[in-house]
C-alpha cells in the first residue's frame, strides 16, 4: 500500500490540516491576504490564520463615501460641510450656514438623516423632533458660541470577535445662522 506523504508549511497556524486527508487536500498555496505559503485544499485562497480574522469595513473608507453625500445635501441647502476629526471612530463634521437661503440646523439634520437612512437621537437617547424639551431633552447638545451638536446613527452595529460592538455614527456641529 502506498503511503501518503503529508506536507506542511513553516507556519503551522496557516495550514488547513483538516484538508490533508482529502483528495487534493495537501496542495501548496499562497495566501491572497498575507502572501504566506500554506498547505490545504487546492481551491483555498486564504490561509487558516487569515480566514479566522474578522474583516470589518474600515471606518475611514465608509465615512469617506458618507461625507460626499452629506456635503451634497449641505450645498443644496445653503451649508458648507467640512470634516473635522480622524474618521477613526465616528465621522466628525462641521456645518456652516453659507448662503442667505440656508435652511435651519434642525431641517438640515433631518434631511441628512433621511438621505442616509440614519436616525438622529439626542443625548437622552430620544429621537429628535418630539418637541418637549422638558420631557425628552433638547434636540441638540449646546456647545460654545451657540454651536449645536447633533448625532446621527447609521444603521447597523457590527459585532466584533471580542463581543464589543462597532457602531457607525456622525457627530455634526452646526454653527449659528443669522437671519
Ligand atoms: Zn494568510
């Protein structure tokens, strides 16, 4: 009886050892993610180590797309919108009334949330626009120089491997409008 020769790489954590007993299960491959050599089924494209990593959307790339949309909504409604922050955790924006026909800060925030399919909640966790500050809290968080801060939550939270959650949101500060 012919003895099967099993081959292994120098990186044991990269090999798909469970493939080895199967037909075509002990091929030498190169991982498309980390470029390491690994052994496993000939149709595998990533090593076992890379496959066990969780690949979440990169916040900065996601926020970059979102920013263009917010900017367009701003321009169409009399605002200049600028990024202010690192994009690492959330998207920090400043909106400045730019033209004489700039809409109100509240209208602007509602529009942005609507276009992005997001949800705007105040610091007490209530949706904005409920209209009773004493009961629900203000729609915005007051900041120095009458700046108003709003937060728009964007859809899903993603669960990380450590059990924590990544939530994408926009913090947007609107400077006062003088009419
Ligand atoms: Zn790899």
